[in-house]
């Protein structure tokens, strides 16, 4: 439904879209906003919000060996359940496709939190990021009064460049 232009009152015929005889069901602006969101997410299923996960960092880590994203997994030991992160290719196709080691979730998440706390403790980095963001907004002609959804939509286009 999110990509079907029939919902905005158009039909595809002989290589182009034409006005449809039926009424539109979705506002054109809303449809285009949905297209921009889908485009910014790309085809990577790990980035889609509908793929909710109980595993922290799922879809954010990229395998150095094959370029796929890491997903969460767990194994039941004799007493405890052990959480880990594994490359999607290894998980789906086995070590013959990708021999990247699994990462222990507890160690990985501890290191990520430590790194974030260290980074957030560096005022110089935060000030540089903030002033860089302000310069980017001014260059793009954005005002402080723009709404957050509009800013996100416009910034997604800049990131794609």
C-alpha cells in the first residue's frame, strides 16, 4: 500500500501514470512523505521500524567481513541464557557464507555504553557537532521554526547525497 500510486488516484498505463477514474484514498502529500521515509531507509530490513527487536543494537552494527548487519540471538546453557550478536549472513547461511565471530551481547553493550559516556563527556565534540548542524541548516536555508518532521525529511535527503 505504501508504494501503490493507485491510492493517490493514479494508474500506470503504457509506461506512465495517469489520473484514475476512482477517487484517491490517500492525500498526495502524505503519500510522498511515506515515499521519502521508505527511500531513506533503503532496502535494508534491519532499519525498518516495523522490525522491532528486544536486542539492543540490532541493525546498527555492520559486519566487517561481508557488510551485512548484525542481529540478536541467544543460546540456552545448562543454567543461563546467553545473548549474542551475529552477522545476518552467518545466522542465515552459516559460516561458509561469513565466518565472522559472534559477539557476546553483555561485553558489546558494556563497551558501547562506555564509549557513549566517554564521547558525551567531551564537550568539544558536542559543541563541534552542534555548530556543524547549525551551519548545515543555515546553508540549506532552514529556519528555527521548521517542524521536526519536515527537518527529518529534509535532512534524510542531505544524508543520501
